[in-house]
C-alpha cells in the first residue's frame, strides 16, 4: 500500500487522496511517498512505444493504489486532462538541425501554453474528482510567477466543488500572462494582483504559509493549494522525463543528459526522483538566470536568500526553491529529522550551509549554470537565425546552460526542456530579435483573443494582503455555502 509522509517527519502516513487534498502535510512539511518505486530496464523496454497518456497511466499506477482510484477512473482522468492539448503527442520533441543530438521538449501545448499545464491539467481534475466523490468543497490558493496562475485558473474555471484564488506580483509578470487570468468570467475564479512585492513571488508564498498556519481559517474555507508544494504536481511531472528519454534513445539503458530552466525546483525535483526510480540520466543541468539560488545550493552548498533581480525569464525569478527540501529528503536516506532541522534553520536565519557529505550526496549528477540576460536574448536570436525556431526565454536559458557546460556534458544525447510558448513574452522576443513586430510564429490565438476581453481582478497592496484575503475568502465562502442552508 503506497502511503505518503511529511518530509519533516510530523503527522501520520496518509493515502494519496489526503496528500492531494491537503497540499501541505499537517506539520507544514511536504508530502513524499513512503517508498520510491523502482523501474527496471526491462520495464522501460516494455514502455518504449507508449503514447504520453498511456505511459502516464503506467507511472502513476506505481503511486496510486487501485482502491483509491480504479484503473477505469485513472484512465478517464488522464484522457480528460490531456485531450485539450494542441498536439496529439501532448509534449512533442523537436530535433535541432544546427546542433547535433539536441532535442527540445515542447512542454507548452496545453491550454495556457506553459509547462504548468502538464502538471495541473491532471492535478486539478484529480482534486475535483476526489471532492465530488466526498461531496466536499475546497478553496484553492496559489501564488504565481506567471504561469501557475493561468493554468490553475483555466482548469478550475467552472468546476462546482472548487474555487481558486490566484495571487500574482503586479508588474512582475507579462500583461499576456495577467490577461490569461483576469479575462476568465467564471464566478469561482478570483485573480488577485498584488502590488509592492519586494521579493517577487516569494512574498506571496509567505502570505499563503501564514494563511495555512491560521488553523481556524484554513478549516473554515477548506484551504488547499496546487502549487508545486502539492505532491500531485511532482508525481505528474516525473512522466515527461520518462517520455522524453524513451523518445530519443536508440537503446534502452543508454545514458542521456537533460537541461531544465529551474525556479522552485518542482520540475527538476520530479526529474531527480525519476532518476532515483531508475531512469538512465547521466547529468541534469539546473539552468538558472541571474537569480541563481539553485546554482549556489548545488555548487557551493549554501542555501541563502538573496535580493531578487527582474530578468527576461521571469517565471524562474525565484529566491526560495522549496521543492529542494523534498528532493533532499531522498538524498539523506529519508531522514526527516535532518530536513526538519535544516528547514527550521533556514526559516530562522535565512541561510543554511550544508556539510561536504550532504552536498556531495544531493549534487551528484547535477550541473548548474547562471545565465545572464544578454546571453538569454542572444540564444533566442541565434536559434531563430540558424533554424527559424523560436525559443521562449526559459527554453533559451536551458539551452545557453548547455552551451556553457558542453565540455563536461560530452557528446551524449541531450533533451532541453522548453517550458513556455514565446507568445507569453512578446517584449522579450522583440528585444531579442531586434524587431518592432512579432511574426506569426511568436503569436498564439488564445493570447490574441484575451486582448479583446474584459478584465476582472482584485488589486491589493502586499502590505494588506493577508487581512484582505482573510476577509474576502471568508465572505466568498459564506456567500456560496451558507445561502444553501
Ligand atoms: C514554472 C516555470 C519554470 C520553473 O519550474 P520550477 O518547477 O519552478 O523549477 C520554468 N519555466 C517556466 C516557463 C515556468 O512557468
């Protein structure tokens, strides 16, 4: 029986349904599976030709007991989640022409055109499925650096057992991303534009943590989150690593490298776990922009909070990669007391220095790079000029990191994750290509349509955010639930 425990050791083991519906573990830690499933090369060979959704079914089945979700229900949930994707392959791979053995994994064909769709399409449907079965309701709250918000809002819109409060740092995401949230008309979607976020999206995470800590409030409005604190995101995101591997290798067992633009480490936590499960990845490249928190953690062993910079790859302008704690748990023999000690130390002092042995344990198989804004723009231009392919700024950070590290990476095949469609970042694309208007390749019909729609949004100053949310979320809950009595 697969169970889930807190990576900081509190509470009791729970089943998948509880882990998914609660978001955070009861002691404030992150849920992790009590045991990581192992996958043999024989198994990988059998999965070789599976379509994305069928592969997802196999991998998720390792974490989900049939008594929690039946085979029929899981297949239906997956089919419903990925049918709205624009490409039948769901996440196609593009083989570069100008650079040998580099494949771009295109994670941006979901309805809100970023990689967040890949995890959230399934997770939001799963939350809704559990709630309907129990006849319960939840208020979801998420903070976004630009892409989690649109995806959460899109998949939650119109779902009768859910409402979503979507917080974004006003001015620090693009207008295109903002409109993806504010132009939804459904009454269960509440976009909140927050001004004066000095630490960007991290400020919002802090407010959410405070709301969670307010037990009376949390229980009243049935608070939960689908940020990548939620195990469901990480679990679903393991699938694209397996899929990409199976698509590009000639022989199963051959080692390849992958490069991932990283912020909160939710995507690469899943990649790291996929490797621990048996996926033959030699090196993962952690690609940071100038907000190089992960770069420092993995190269120097220091986890510390630094001032934030605004960059062209704004979705990874993150100072606190909280999913690192989840990954670290599996690198220290699942010793929750260590994770508790370090995460408390970080909360108190804003800094942790890891000992040499721990650093060696978690950094094995990872390379890192911190890519400048200029270099990001250059790579967009280079790739466009040489092969008429438009990378978004985050994909460009990942590819630039590969160039920086090419001597160490050697000549193994490489998969570079492209996490957003360039249409979300028109100004960056114009700056990179030095043009005044963007060609059709850089546009997307959903973004064009959102430009014509009316906006609905709460604007709140960060200073008052917590009290305002307490008040509005309470009122919304009363309105929806007490009037039925
Ligand atoms: C969220 C996001 C990332 C970073 O993913 P993490 O899981 O936070 O590391 C990268 N690129 C884009 C476009 C994103 O939206």
